[in-house]
C-alpha cells in the first residue's frame, strides 16, 4: 500500500484505499520527521521544512496559528482530548493522527508529543515529532477504531456530549484490552 513512498522531492498525492473516497493521501519519506512546537495554548511557534512542505502552507501562514489548523475533520476529537489531558500533566504521549493539508488532502502520522520546559523548569509549550506510520496498522486497526469514535461523536445533538461519549467508548475499548492509550499505540508501533 505504501509502494509509492519516495523521497521528499517525490511527495505526491495518491488516492488511498482506506475508505475515504474522493480524497487523496499524501506520502512522505519514512526517513523524514515532521517537527513542530507550540506555546501552551497550542499556537505554532516552530514548524520544520517537512511540516511546511507536507501541509502545503508557508511558514508565515502557520507560525502563530493554532496547531489544529491541520486537524482533519474525520479525526475523532476524543483523541485530542486524551492527548491534551495527558500532555498538560507533563507526560508525553504517542498517538496516531490524521492531518489535513491546505488543499484538503490528508496524511497519517505517528505523533510523539512532549511538554517543553524552560531553563527554570517551567512548562512553556509542547514539542511534536511525527513519522510515517505502518499502513497496515492504520488501515486494519486505527481507521476502524477512529471511524467508530467519530460516528459516536456525530450521533449526539451536542458536540460536547458526543466527544464525551466517544471518549468513554475509547476508554472502554482500552479497558477491555487491559491497556492505556499510550501503551496501545506503542504496542502497535512495535508490532509493525
């Protein structure tokens, strides 16, 4: 499925096979890392060249903007709730995330998000490094899980209630597997 992954210069949109008809999947090199930094409110303070190239924005367009400017609308909000709840406690997290480019294409990443501290030890923001995830993990495990969570979020009349219901479902699913989200993601990454 990722036979088309090439070098950064060969990045191209391709129709993917993960159930998102009429959308394109953006590929990037497995050696590349997408890196960004935000302040405590989630506004971008740094984006590396690969972030800029993959997302299709200029540096001027992203710096100072909320990081969620690249959030794909099909990405369950409960995963971001879990992510923010975790990093705001000073704990790192790994998460599978589907992002959206400026032109509407999308790309999956395995994100590692960590708190950033200044010299005095005060929390000053967050650092995220993203890499290409295993396509089989995405298509066989993450897409169905996230589709269920997104469906739950859309099934209620209140966005807040929908996010809480999907969050509860995510926690229930993890409890059934006797694991936490971070451990679940790590186990998938190791198995790939």
